[in-house]
DNA sequence: TTTGTGTGTCGATATCACTATTACACACAT
DNA sequence: ATGTGTGTAATAGTGATATCGACACACAAA
C-alpha cells in the first residue's frame, strides 16, 4: 500500500525553497530539479499553499516562496498537505455481512491500523524541512 | 495510487481460520466471507503458506489451516508476508543529478522514511491474530 | 497603460499496480 | 478409480497517478 510520489516530491520542493533562502523559484525551475513536468509542481504548490506552507509571487521575477520558517514545517505537515488516501486500505467491497468474521473483522482491525498510522505520523512530526535542508547543504558542500 | 487490500484480506483469512479452530476452510468458503473470488484467496494463501503461517489440506474435506498458533502470528508477520511494495515511494524518475538539491534529497529523507516505517511496523508487531479473533468472537457472540 | 512573465487550472493521454474471472493441470482422500 | 480442492497461468477490467499541451488570469516593470 504505497504512498504516492507526492510526498517525496513535495519535500523536495520545500527543501529547494529552504536552501535558496527567500529567492523565488519558478515552477519550471523546480520541475527541472525534480525531473518532471511543471504542471505536477504547480499542482503540489497549490496544495502546499492551501496548507499555508508556501505562497506564490506572481509576475516577472516571481515564483514560489516559503510561507513559514523551515524549522516550523514538519514533514508531517507536508504529508498531510499532499497525501489524501488512507495509509491502510481495507476491503474494496465490504465483506459478507452474514458471516461472523466478515461482519466484525473491520471493526476488529481498525484500532490497530489507526495506532500504526499514528505511530508513523508521530515519527514524521519529529523532523522539519530545516533539518532536511541542512543535510542537503552538508552533502552538497563537499 | 491503487493501494492494496491484501493486508486486510489476509488478516481476514487468518482470523477466520483462528475462529473456526482447526476445521479446514476451502478457498471458496473464505472467498464468500471476504466477498471476492477464490483465486484472490488462493494467491494470498500461497504467500501465507510460504511465510509459514498457513498450510493446505488437499483432497475432499480439505482446505486451509493455520500452521502456527494464533497468538504466535503477529500482524507484522502478515504484513510482511503479503505486502511487497515499500511504504513510501520516492521519485518515479530520479531527480536532476546536477542540482544540489536533486542530487542529495533522496539520501537526506531516506533515514526519516525508514524510521517512520519502522515505527509503523513496531506497532503492528504488538498485535496477534489471537487478539483479533477474540475481538471478533466477542462481537459476534452478542 | 502596455507588455511580458509566471501562475493556476482544465482536459486528454499514458502508465502502472491491483483486482476479478476463466481455465486447467496436479495432488490427495475416500 | 473417482471426486474434490489446490495452485498457477493468462486475460481483461478498474482506479489512481503521472504526463503533456493549452489557455485565461494576475501581477510587475517600463
């Protein structure tokens, strides 16, 4: 049950904005760095802006900017901004309601799945874009 | 991204086998309870048998059986047996190797993703099929 | 005010993983 | 020997995602 590439790409975007410290980056520039189309970037920027993580400078010399300090953007915020499917998917078609197991299995496993997702999200909440940017800077500075 | 229902269905299968305590269940019976085709069940049973969680009784009156005690099967074992994609997918096409960010972003975020996945798996390791079966029994016993 | 630039969004196409279904050879129990 | 059930292959269908081209709108600069 994989996540989409949106989370990884969105983190890439925010990290790039953090590394270039306040200089607006065009969606086309970001697309080059990510190696994808500009439309993909714009779609993600739209979600990130809606979540209050980025803003856009229109007109010539414009581009995307961070709306918050890098150390105030947790990876969990990014995850929630761009990922919309549940981590665990259950039965596509509801199981047999007459069977003892089918009628109760979903209620029985849901608490466990919720706990597992919460544990994962808690871990994502411990890292910020600032830390990722620092790691990228250190690696690129060699 | 088409997320897989395999984990939920496999848990359903094992719970059903645990609830019926040693009586072989045919893949067709399990398919009815899950509300899917028998081939889907067989495919999952094949993976579960390979992981040492189930075994099959051939011939008339046969079917699937648990190969271990329900309290020795953790949900983590089920997850690993049937789910083969990574939890987090990164860039589909590798990012620009010339850009400072593109060249280092994957190495920078990988440790975080690994920690998040580990936290999720640790949570799945705390629950066994026996507990799920008990919860289903309690709900069905009303 | 005019011009240029970049965003934001729509629609169509391609791609991938997963599910569903049919079919059939093989193994075991009675 | 017969019937039953498993295991696997092949195929088709589905849903989410990614990719590409195009265009209206907003802002900045001259």
